[in-house]
């Protein structure tokens, strides 16, 4: 089995609202894959389907070789799931919740949990319900690392974490990945965190259109150019060569995967009077917004 997650022709709706139609992709084993997209494209719904909490209306999903809606307890124990707001049993203490979780995971690593939680400088008798949102997040992340899972599925891990704790979590995650035989499937609204972490990126759009590539290819191939427009010229619009046209750094810019010579030829043929100027350097967040749009 070369893929940790396999999705084939997935179709799902909420009433009349189409979420996906014919969505297919794979998450290779031993890779870190980021699922990126605007709010409402169905990222959390996809994780619910992968974990068997929702059954899709069409297509199939397999996680670690098993059908997602038939995951066995032994396979679930190999998956570390962070889902929708770092939920925890708030009536338990720091020590009680660790003991509770430990019983379900044969590869439990107690030291990873307490290494993170000890940084909170709270007694082990402190109740989860009396913690701040960020502190609860640390507890839940510690529980996930202690499971020592083969596959981590992280749905917006950054919720409730300030910049320092977010950086701490990323350090822990990188050390975890470096141990080998680990796959991570992650969504996040903090796109800049992905820049030093992920191997592959997936851009999900409304309706299920998906673009998947290595992060290196995306950073190398996706470009932003300022352009000049003659007074009578028609402004360029999105087409097969132009991924988006928007205002960036207060100047009109177009975004494209096409090599610059082909792009210039395309503009000369279809948009006479439009001239490319300089290329604009972009962070990953800039490129994400350039590809998907601001709204």
C-alpha cells in the first residue's frame, strides 16, 4: 500500500448544496500534505468522511487500507485525529485524561504528552475545563503526539494557539516526522506555517475541483506579474493561461503557471495592449491568495 489515504470519485451534498462531485486524490505514505482552500469548500466535511463520521453519497474513501466508514478499532488506534476545535473531556484533570487515553493506544508514549503539558506550568490535578483555549489546545496536541500514530489528520491545529505555541507545535511535529514512517494530512488557516513543513499541497475549490502538486513545484511554477494596460486595451481575465487577475501591493497583477514566454505570446494574441512588467516575489500565503482569490 503506497497511499495512506485514497479518495475516488467522491460525491457529497448538504441538501441542494453540492460539496464535491467526482473528487479523487491520494495522500502518499510518509509525506506531509496540506489541504488548502477557502472557508466553506468542504475541508472539515472531508475529514468527517475520512474518519467515518459521515458516509458520502457517492464514491469511496480508504484510510490505511480500510474503507473509511468501516475503520476497525485497531486502525483507528493508528490515526491521530485533531478535529474541530481541540475537543477534550473538560471534567478530567491533566493526569486523568492522560490515563484515560493511554488505555486505547498500544504505542502510547507518556513522555511526549508530559513534555508538552509541563510547559504550561500547571499541577497535574488542574482540570481541563478551567484552562484557557490555548492551554486546552496544548493538552490535546500532547495527547495526539503520545498516541505515536502512523497517520496524523490535523484539522486547523492552530485554533487557540498564539504564535509562540504554534511554533512550538510545529517544532514537535517536525521532530515527530523525522522519526520516519509518518504521514500527516493537515488543514490550516495559517498558510505561512506550511512553507517549511509540507511536501505536497492540495488546493480545494467549491464543488470539489482539486489541484495537487508538490510544494516545490507550486513555488517554482506559479508566478505573479505586474502588468501595464494601454488606455484602449481590454483587461486580461482568467483563462487557460491566466490563473487569476487581482490587485497586489496596490498594482494590477496577473497570476499564471505558464512559462513567461508562452504567457507573453498569449497576451499579445488575445490581449493586445497588455504588457508584462516585473515579476512580484510571493510568500506561500501570497501565492495561495493569488490562486484562490481574496473572497
